[in-house]
C-alpha cells in the first residue's frame, strides 16, 4: 500500500532516502566530482520535444520486442550494480526474480554480492547477463567467466569506462567504504536508520564471487578489477573465452563504437556509468544518435543514464536505441521496499511506456523513430 503511493521514480527515491543511512543512499545516488554528467543525463531527457501523432488506432499497443534475438516484454534491462545487498538484504536475487517474472534481462555485476550460481538458482528462468571488469589477473577473470557460463548466463557485459575509479566526492565526504566500516560518522548515520541496520546485519553476510576468485583482501580486489592497461585487444580475448553474446558498456565516442563493433561484439551500450566516472562527459542521450549512425545495423545499441520513466524509454528509442538499461531506480525501489519495491519500479516503467506509445500514436516499438521528435538529431539513426 505504501509503495502504491509512489507515482514516479522520484517518489521511490524519496522513500529510499528516508529509510537508508545517508552514506549508503549517497553511494547509490551520487556521481563523480561536480555531478554535472549525472544531472545532464537526466536533463537531456527534459529537453526532448515529441511531436505526437493523433487519430491513430491505439486500442492495442505492444511494448514487446527482442534483445539479442530473445523476446522481451519491453526493451528494458536491469543494469549491473555492485554491492546491491548492502542497500537491502534481498539484493540481486530480488531484482533477478522481478526480471524473471516480467520477462526482461538482468545483469549481475562483477562486484555483485551473490555468487553467479546462487543468482541462477534464485531466478532460473531469467535471461541472465554477467558483467565483467577485465582484471589484471586474467586467470581469475577467466574462472569467473567459466562459472557464469556454467550457471547459464547468456550474455557478457564488458564495462570499459573504469580505467581508473571516478572521484565520488559524496563517498569521500561521508567516509563510505566498501564494505562499510564503522567510524563515528558512519555509526551516527546508521543509528538514525536502525531498520536498515537490522535488515542488513541479520541476514546472510555479503558473498563476493569476485573476491573468492581473486583471493586477497577487499581493497586489492577492488583495485585489481580495474586494469588501466585494458585495450581493444582484450575484446579478442573475451571473444575467445566467451561463446555467448557480448555487450560492450561504457562507450560515448562514435569512433570507439565502430571499432568495438568491428571487433565482433553483438551490442554497444552508450553509457557514462550514470555519471559516476568522468565528470563533464556528454549526456548519453546526446551521444546516442552519432553512435547509432556509426554502428548502423551491424550491432544493437543500448543507452543508460537518467532514464526515469516509460516516456524517457520511448525518447531513447526515438533517438536510436534498441533498449535501455536502468540502474539507480531499481536500487531506490529495493531500499524503499525490497522485491516489491523493484516490482513497483518495473510497473511504473511498463505503464509509462505503454502510455507513451499510445500518446505518440504508435502501437509497436519498431514504429518509434526520429520522425516523432521536433528536433531530430543531426546524425539521425
Ligand atoms: C553502477 N554501475 C555499474 N556498472 C557496471 O558495469 N558495473 C558495476 O558494478 C556497477 N555498479 C554500480 C553501482 C551503483 C550503485 C550504480 C548507481 C551504478 C553503473 C550502472 O550499470 C549504469 O550504467 C548506471 O546506473 C545507469 O545510470 P542510471 O540509470 O543509474 O541513471
């Protein structure tokens, strides 16, 4: 009932903020440096001007399509996020169960807090993707890939925008560390949110498959998953060690997108990591059309960053995306109400997307395109 009072993602964000220690909320909500890129991702959607079509029969609207050849109920993917069980104990499993029920893919992060095997057991019917950071230790990366493949993950997401960690000033200021350490400041924050503390400490401890494979302490693992030496040659390595589909996530430059596709991957995700890496990076919606033009129909193109409603989803598709990934919104849902909160997030996107399609005068995903925009991008899809 409480969740039914959340009418958009901002309502859920507000509920999440009230229930979670400030440092944990800020870890999710924050971006890098001045956070201009994080804000710009969202404001780019504010600037979209649709030219809707009227007097079309929209009594039957179909939000379904395919992603990488597999049917989905809408072009929406739960993006990989690290340390998900730290924000709420149900974590990754809850999100994957919603994905399974609703027929959309779920991507598990390298820094996930559940093993790939346990995630598969929690949501055996979900289209499960596995996100990899290419580690300095290639043997450990390879063992993780083998485990993901054996656990039935269909798709590898290679995230390429983390050559070095971004500067998340909110975390530096709040003393947020991974895993959280108790200092006077963090203790004070937790004391104000005892429900979160009880939720997280009374459940199973966080389990890190990455940590198990790499060995060593946590700090070394976090450091080791980011290898500044990774280059295009490593995509070849991926292709040798992964027989399923590959998505390269974190591309903004159209030339890079073309090179990545020429390396033989199936999809490119236009992403700036939700504004958590390079501050002042372009918004993903602004970068999307040129990437689409550079890639053409040789690969699928996804977008993430700032997609906060079904209407934004429709706008991303009109600008040339085949699908979107969504990160923070489902974490707000988790913090606001566990699995039911994630369901609410899904439902808001789905209802909003159906409504946007109908109001745009289209009945299927394939009809979305730049002709529905007042200012179609110069390098249109
Ligand atoms: C992320 N993101 C991310 N991406 C990735 O490839 N591996 C990861 O481990 C993480 N971890 C992570 C943690 C948290 C708390 C957030 C908010 C994000 C980035 C994520 O996949 C996605 O690119 C952005 O979240 C998309 O932007 P929005 O939807 O959050 O605006």
